[in-house]
C-alpha cells in the first residue's frame, strides 16, 4: 500500500474480508485482524507524507477498516441474540408440555387411588355383609334382614362415591358435575358404623387440640383410616381396632392398630397389604407427610401416618 492513497475502492476487498470475518469468527479474532489491517494500511500512508495531512491520511483507512468490523460484530451479536430467544422459547414450550404431562399423570394417579379406596372399601363391606346375611338367613332372619338393609346402604354409598370420583374425568363445561364435598374426618362416625355393621368394633380417640385441616389433608387422613380399617377387616382376624388422632403443633398423627393374628402379607412376595399399604404411603407422601406400617411386638398390626395440618 506504500505510495498509494487508501481509497474505499482500493480497500474494498479488505473491507469485505473483514466484514465476513466479523460475522463468522468470534469477536476477539475479528478485532485482532481489524487492528492488524489498520496498522498495515495506515502506517505507510502516515509515513510517506505524500497525501497532504498525515492525520487525515491515517484516519481515513482506519475508519474504512474498523467500520466493517463493527458492523459485522453487531450483526453477529444480533444473530446470537435471536438464536438465544428462539432456544429460550423452544425450552419454555418443551417445559410447558412436560409440566402438562406431569400434571396429567399426577391426576391419573390421584383418581386411581380414589377409585381403589372407594371400590376396595365398599366391596369388602358388601362382601362381609352378604356373607353374614347368607349365614344367618335361616337361623336368625331378623339379623339377616338388617344386614341386607345395611348392604343396600353400602352399595348406594359406593355408587355415590364412584359417581363423584369418575365425575372428575369430565370436562368443566359438561353438565351434571358432582357437587358433594370430598369426604374427610368429619365422616369418621359413618365409617365406624359401616364397620360395626360387619362385626368390627372400632374405638376412636383424639389427643391434643383438634384443628381444622386443609381439604387435601382432610381427604388423605380419611382415606388412610378407611383403607387401614378395611385391611383390618379383611386380614387381621379380629373384632376390634383402634384409631388415634393426635394433634401436636402443625402435625396430625394417625394411628390405626389391632390385636389380630391374621396374615397381612399376601402370597407371591408382594408388599404387605398389597396395594392398600402402597396407596396409603403414596397418599401420605403426596400430602407432605410420612407413613409407616408393621407388626406389633405383642401381636397385631399398626399403621401410622404423620400429616401436616396445612399443606
């Protein structure tokens, strides 16, 4: 470049090359090559002094060479910014889809637990009542008639709860949505009466100051007591059971125990109590609590659930 005036036409190939480099290469590389070209082009013009003012002869090529570097770097930054926006939007969309799938799975599990608890409890009661009525129909027809009447009430209650649970699967705009509140510990006396009708005497005791429970915790507590008593009736081979509700601080501790000698563990190496204990454990954990179950040293079985009062 020595002896020639650094005009835009003369520098056009270098300008295009620097612009392409600023777009494709990283910023530091583009800046480094831009400074090198400024030194290579502007230094001969400043030294020769053949083109008038040395300052203008130096500044002109500097502007011509640094401008494409700055323009290309700006375009590269803009492109990177748009790519980051696209990736962020794609990630947000994927996250929303995964969250929606997770919520659907959780809702399916919750409804499955509700169906299991409703069906297992009421069918166990109905089976016991029907078997006892068939046994007493000839010797004690009055008691058999009373059991058959109770059986009708048990099946009607089962149908009501099944209708309410299956109704959760309907769309919000459908008519005939169930309006009955979810069961809670307030319905514990009804549950006790149902088991008393099939020969299981249940005593309930409360320790500490009774507190209002969050709706989800109230339902969880009721279902755990319901399933535990159903297991006692099916497996414990005893006529008595005890339910203790202990309120302490922000915790509700539920204990259901019996003195039976029946076999809780089913065949084929399944978990104790089959799906009943698994469902109770999952319910307690979903409400932010803990669940334990096991045999008592002096005989019988105990189920214990610790639930937060507000969750």
